C-alpha cells in the first residue's frame, strides 16, 4: 500500500512537472493575447470616447437627413475642423434650387484671385443657411481625447483637413457620400456615409506607433489608404 501510494505520488509529481512546463507556456501566450485584446485604463477610456463621438455624429447625420425631407430643402452638416475640439452643426438652406460650388482639392493650388473668388462664393452660400433650432442651444463637439482629422465627400477632390467641411443632404432623401476620419493617440476610425442608404459604417484601426517617429504621419498614411480604397 505504501509503495502504491508512493508510486502514485511519484506519477503525480511527474505529471505535475510535465503539466507545468507545457501549460505555463500556453497560459502565458493566452494571457498576452487577452491583454492585447482588452484595452486597459487610459486606452479603454479613449476608445469609449471615440465610440461615443462617432455615435453622436452618426445621430446628427440621421437628423440632418430627416430635416432635409421634412423641410423640403437642402440641409448640411457643417464640421469646423479648425476648432479645438472640433465642432459641428446642422443647418438648413432656402427653399428652391440651391447651386453648390465645386470645391477644389487644394485651395493653395489656386491663384490669389481664384482663392478670393472661391471664398466669396463660400461666404455667400453660408449666408443662405440657418442653424436648426435644436442645435442652437447645444454645443456639438468631439471630446478632448478625440479629434476629426479629415473629411472627404464625393463633391470634392481629396481629403479636407482644415477649414469648414460640409456634407449635404437633399429633400429627395439622397445625401453626399462621405468619409469622416477620427483619431485618438491609439486608434484611427472612419465613419462612412452612403448616398442612398440610411445605414452608416464604422471602422476602427489600432495604431502601431512603435515603427514611426510621428503619430500624425501614421494617421495621414491610414487616411490616404482608406481614401484610395474608397475610390470617390
């Protein structure tokens, strides 16, 4: 009995020794994967802020689309990219046809006279829009941990990264196809607007900052890649 007990004990010890060598390595790998998959602390807070800001802007997009149909006029979502934090509002235009100017890819490529003419057209157009009353008393802006780096629409060439970006909604139910690019220090995300569908699409991309000197360069590269794939 004693021998049997000892043998069982030795087998158990051998089993425990083999178990620990293999399973500890597996456990370490699984722990590392879990650690990478679940954001912790500050990263989790920034991710929640990013999701909240994208959801808020998504609701504003749906609101603008409904306003255009209800008011039977052109409505726009205006995003002030030069503000810190970035702010946005919903505005409605006058009744009847409203010609919208073509936006160049880069204002700096225009002559001074052309830039002045474009600015005059933009100013004259903005005077015809009125902020929707539901947006007058509430300041719509992204959180401190989030920024909007750029906006692209099918009405312009390239990605607009400063100034006033506008996404237009029409009484027919159609709207501009658009990409809105968000970022934190950990992630880049974009909100894609379809011209004929009510649904929007949110895509998140984790940044790997170990291989770049500047975070902004990584964000710009990601934006360019998404924009080229978008193809508008």
